[in-house]
């Protein structure tokens, strides 16, 4: 048994989901700036997530669903998932983003499970609140240990792929650590760096 865990935003998907939402409300530049600082490790992930989601208050949830259906997948996403499964990997997605985005994408990509956060809505309108298991900087690390224990997989058979500071906690529990077009804070902890936007490069590593 082997385990591969991918981040979603800017890893499996080419972009940041929340930026697409913010664009609808005219807050994209503001949200992008906060996201970049959080991914670089300059801001606490939880605080930055709460701050960004608060700006989405008033966006219809139906619009969120529509946007999530058309998010651009990263080049090679489908191929890397299929390739890893052929090699015996269980493939999972961890996201500090949102289930509205990860669930349909993971179904399309053939990913076994996704763990992410939920945007709160009331009467079909986002309230600006967020909840879930992936809201904290150490959340991915906690979850990967739980999965390893459930599946009986050791760190020597664990592959992790991410791009930002909130992926550091899961990097601590895997022997194969890929920084995919990663921020410098993550590259320092990686065993491999892929600096081209093509996830198929990961198949050369495993």
C-alpha cells in the first residue's frame, strides 16, 4: 500500500479557487495579495483564510457551484493520478480551500478522497464564514498521519505534492516530498522540485 497526497489550489488546479470567487465581487486583487502572503508563510493560514472568506459574503452559492465546474485543472493532472494508481497508490487531495471545488474536480480526476473546508451559506447566499478540518497550518500534517494509520502506510511509502507554506505540515510525514512550482519556504523542505506546470513530471520521480 502506498499513499499520494496532493494539495489542490495551484497544484491539481491551475490557480487559487478563492481568487475566482473574489473576482465575481471585485475583490480579486485584495484576496490575491493575502493568499500570496499566506502561501509564502508570512501570515497565519487560519487568520488569512477567515479574512479572505469574509470578503465573499453576499456571493450566491449557486454561482460558487458554477465557477467550480469550470476551474482549470493543472496540465497533466489526470495523467499523474492515473499513473500513480497504476503503481499502487491511493491518491488523496488535501485542500485549505473548499469542498465545492475539490469534490467535482476529484471525481473528474479519479482521486480516491478529498478533505477540504466548507463555505457557509444561508438562504443560498454565502455568509462570509468558513468551517472544516483544513483551516489550520498544521491540519494537513494531522490528517496525513490519520490516513497513514488507517491505511497502514509508512512515511517511506508516502508521496506528498504541494506549493505553499500550509503544505509544510504534511511534508513532515513523507519521505518523498515534491514542491510543485513551490514557494521558497516549501522548496527548502522538499526532496524534489518541479518548476514547470506539468504534473506528469512527478511520474519521473516515483
